[in-house]
């Protein structure tokens, strides 16, 4: 967390206090329930900001025809490209690649075998070699680096890496590359009784390592691609779970609403995404009865972040696929597109 | 919910209010955090009640060496036989059996085919025929009655049945056959910042239909045996999920800690069970660092409820297997056994 993010936290503690009083007791005394400060200070005025504020007010105002009971206030957020930077490569892929040298040290015979040999080239500086890795290769690398160990060992290795690794462009820990405007949305929704969930195509166990510190989202509110575990006993007789190379949930595309049903059991009222992998989640959310908010983050700010996707003539990339069809879907189905360039005053907390 | 349960609710609203003030703001003013009333009035004084109260005080008192941060306060409860009656047959099995006549009406050829024909015998009054049903038969019956429909259709059918069905002994809705002392434990833990989860071998989708109204546990805090769903579109173009006859999680035995990792991602601090299917959950919970509470409900009250299990010379039954080995495990591993006969002043809210 950067210094700026801490400032945001301080700012919000006032409204959190106001909320505690409001929900707990003072509402019954008729005192005002909401702080009067702007809940989304990093957003420019415009259709996107208005859509969020109007939605929250409509769904949380007693007597509103669109009122949503607190228990049903579920909001789901894709992570990569929606809550934090996904370029030039997903953070978890960087983790997996950077685990390979330790793996090769333990099993030197892997150094000459693809895809491990390809990864070693990438890490030596041949960034372009990353394009050689297929999805099958990535699954093999995930299995080799992130399974066959206890869940606690995985957690402590991932935690250690996250504390040290830096994004190549900003030279900052990945966990500081979250979007300040989206952090504000998370806090604004929570301050209004929403339970916020991450619903990511990334690995559930990986994201759970930092979700609480980074987003204020506890592990149990992270839904992601998940492998199986196996219960067993250590030499000391103590039971533990071993991560297995068996995919239980591929939390992408149709897997997102399916994963939401499995892990949450309710249709979300609000959903946020940025790529074709989020299409079904946005569609499923918006198709529910009553007030619904589906939003799509468009990466159109080449200067402050990145610009990609064929919509609006931006170049296509390997990650965060934002197709013209997705853009058309947004228009047709009433999802609100968030332009990073136009809607966000500030992208990162560390910006001056 | 019976009348008595509502009384308990009223009683607890006082401590809930106290808690809101305490956690939200008044703690900082140094006012007392806890209401002084007995949080477990349906419990007799004894080792079990003491174990619960001591555990809660040790884990929630600031400065206690066993203090557990609020975010880590996870408590898991088996359902059948731990939170409500499981005899003479699990409620969900009764649901599945009682769906069969409608199924046979739609497909008359099933009337002469096992296991459907066996179920028709049972429903005609031949209760003993239930013993003919194997586990494979039950899975076939679940698939036939509870899949191939939208999740919403399943929910509304199960809800309708639960509103009408009655337990054969007490002639009351199944949802009134919850154990009042365990309802008190759920509320006591929640009033002290614990998140309470059901972790059941029963169907996750089935239990989620009534968990909130019956136990105050929202659907997203129910972990159970779960089938897959498939995302698709209706004739109106609207997306929906269809329940599939594919088992994703068998939430029994080792499946309980595995399911807990998948759905919660943290090791529980407290766990409650009553049968061999809960052994690994109790063991996994107790093996964690710091303060841990594992408790086992012993059905030893033939008069007020049922007595079963070979421990203490009780007869074995098909459901809720409580073996001598489980009883020995409890002693060896420091789980506390709850005697329904001795520890519970009242079993049901509707008792006079």
C-alpha cells in the first residue's frame, strides 16, 4: 500500500464511523445516514461516476422502488485489468515464471526441457520469448510451481515474492498498482452495505494471499480458478492440505457465473470487468430483476497506463481481450463503459 | 422458526445492539463491550458450556495470549445431527424421496424401475424399504429430482416443500427442529465477531434455501456437497444456470477440510460436528496454532430426541455414525463431547 492509499483509508474512516452509527442505532433516531463528502474523489464527473452513485443511492434508500435488502447486496469484481494493472503480463504469470529458477535448481534436468527452458530465456531478458508459451505450457508451469506443497507453504512463498517483486515499468510492488478509483468504488459499496467479492480467472489461492491487505477483501470473498487439495498427515501426525494439480473451477467466461453460484450462491447486483472473460458475469448480473449495475473498464490511456483492445481502434493484445463485440455487447445490454482516460482523475494512489 | 426461537432473537437483540456500539465506537470510549446476561441459557453448567465460554473470552479479549483477530474468527458447523435432527432420515433425503411421485407422474415408465419403485413403496408406508436404498441409489435419485433445472426452479421447489413438509415424530416443519442450544452458540459466536459457516455433507444448494431464515447464516456461508452448473440462455435470451448431475465437491470426511479451503480459504478456529463424517474437520481445526475449539454432539437422549452410536453402548444407525473410534479420538485430541442429555436444558425452542 502506498502513502496515497493510506490517505484514502484515513479519509474513509470518517464515513465508516458514520456508517456504524447509522446502521447500528442512529438510523432509528432519524439522524442522517450518509457522510456528505464525495465518495469517489478520483473520478471525473460523467456518465460512469453518475451510474455508480445513482445505483448506490437507488439500491440503499429505504422506500426506493429499487431498494435491495442488505443481505442481497453482492458486488463482484474481476481483478486483472479491472482492479489492478494486467500489462505486460498478469502478475501471477510473473510469479510462476520467477519460481522456475528455484525449481530448476532442485531438478537441473528441467533446464533443457520446454516450457522450463523457454522461461529461463525470458528471465534472461528475452521478453519476446513469453509469446512462445501456450496456455497448456502455463498450466504445466502452474502445476510445477504451485502444487505438490502444503497450502501454507504456497501462501508463504507467494507472500515473500509479492513483498520483493517489482513491476518493470513503475518499479513498484504489484500490490501498489491497484486503481485508486476502483479502490474508492470498493469502499463506497462496502460503506453502503455491499459485500465486495473478487471473481478472477487468476488462481484463487494466489489472490487470497494479498486480497485483504490490498483491497480489504477477505480470502473467503475471493472466487478464482481453483485446484483441488488433498487432506493428509505430516510426519508429526498433524493434518494438512496439499495443493493438487487438478483443476476444480476454471473461473473464466461461463465459469464466472458458475463459480459465483458455487461460492456465493446469489446473483450479484453489481459487477465490474474489463475483458471478454468477464462477459458472462456482466451479462448474468445485468439480467437479474430490479436494479443492476454492470461496468466495463476500457484501457484507453496509453500515457498514464496502457491502451489496448480493438474497440476504438486500439491494438489487440494477448491479455485483457477487449473486442469490438464486447464493446457492442456493453452498448446493447446497458453496461456502462469506464474510460480510464476520461473518467479517472487519478489512476494510482502514488501519482502526484 | 418457532415462537421460542423468536424469544431468543428478542433476547439477543440487546446484546446485538451492545455489540454494535462496542465494536463501532464505544470501545474507544472505554465502555463495557459485553452484555452481562447468560449467552447460553439453554445449557446446563458443565464442561461443555465452560469450554465454549472460556474459548470465546480467551479469543476475543484484547491482550489475551489466545486473542484471535476478528478477520480470522471462523467457526464451522456440521448441520445434520449437529444443528438439527437427522433421524430417522436426513431431511434432504426425505425431500428427494417425496419428489419422486411428481417425477413418476411425468415419466410413468419409472414406476416399475428401481430405485424409483422402491421409493414409491417407502412412501406408501413401507418405511423399512428405505434400507434397500444404496448410496448409489440416493445419488441417482438426487440427480433425477434435483438437477436438469435452473437454480431458481430448484430453489422455489425446495422452498415450497420445506414450507409444507412435516417431521413424522413432532409433526412440525423440519426447520423448527433445530437445537436451541446450538442456535445460542451460533448467536453467541456472531455477537463476538465470529463468522459462522455451515459445512455439511448435504447439498449446498438445498441448505442455502433455508440457512438464512433458519440459522441466520447467509447462502455464501454454506459449504456443502456441490454439483456443477452450466451457463446457458433461455428462449427469451436471458442467461441462467442449469443444475448438472456432476459432483464437484463431496463435502464429507476429508472433503470437509478440502471444501473449507476451497470456499473459505482459512482454517477454522472452532468446529462442531456429530459423526465420523466430521472427524477430519474437527481434527484439522484443532491442529491449528493458538486457541482452538472442536466439539462433538453426542446423541444420548432417547427421550427428548434420539440415542444412537456405539459409544456408551448406544445402538448403531445408518445416519450420524458416532463410532467408538470417534469417541476415543475426541478424548485423545482434546475435542469436547456435548451430551445432549446432560448439557442441554432444553433441546427445541418449542419445548415448554
